[in-house]
C-alpha cells in the first residue's frame, strides 16, 4: 500500500500558475522522507506525488491546507510494480483513487478527500483531515508564527522572547490557533493511515 497525492490548483483560470513554486517546495532537498516518486506536473495546474510513509503524507497535506489554494486528493492502495521513474507514468488502484478523490475535493467545502481500498478506513482519515482543515482555516498569521515555533520545539518562554510577547500571550495565541488540536489530529491521521495500510 502506498499513498498517492493528486493536487489541483483552485481558481487557476483567474490566478497565476502556482505549480512551479509548489513543486520546488514539495521536492525540496534534502529529499523529503517517504517520497517514493517526486511530485510532478501531470496536466494543467495539477501535480502528483507518491509517498510510502503516513507521517510524510500528512505533513504534505497540512502544508497544502495551509496554502489554502489547492484541491487535495489522497489515494490509498496498491500500485502497479515496478513503479516507473516518472510519477506521471504510474498506474494502479492508488492512482485511480487519488484521481477520484481530487475530483470529489472540488465539490467539498474542505477541499480535501480521501479514497482507499478500505472505504471505512479512508473515510476515517478524511474525517480527521476535514476537522483539521476547519482548524487551520481559522488560524491567523500570528497564530501560525507561534504554531511554527512550537512545532520546532521552542518553549513558550523562548517563543515569547523571539516574538517580543509574554509567555501568557504565547499560550493565548497557541490556544486560539488550535495548536494542540492540530497536533492531535496529525497523530490520529497518521495512526489511521498506518492501521489502514496494515490491515
């Protein structure tokens, strides 16, 4: 079982092409862990990548949700082996699922959908991602600043010094940003993906 992400730019006819910047970010060196085949433009404003690790997959999805300009389709399942060098040439159920998922995402208010060989498991992961999307969509720039530093492992005191605010202000911003909710969501989504692929 692998994870195929198919991502399509929203409002691409009225906005600049964001694909080159996205590809640079997603394929940045050092090589992203768990990336079986790098993200490539497949057609128009769409990109696709293949990952082997649940945590790396969720990290990419959160990154895409943060940008708030992409439809995200996650396909879970087997792929035809051996995988070709080019992502565009890949085939198999996971690729089919990802294609269907990104199509569904275009009519979903959360812009992310999950389809897998185990429909129940896929729906569970999708539910967690929808909840996370709701949290991230409300996060302000100040909230992201605190969340990013907490994610790097800085203490609230260190963050306060860095941002020039009190520790209590750091705590308030973290709470408003839903930092704990996001972290728990990440853990749960990873566990569900790993359980689904192990079944």
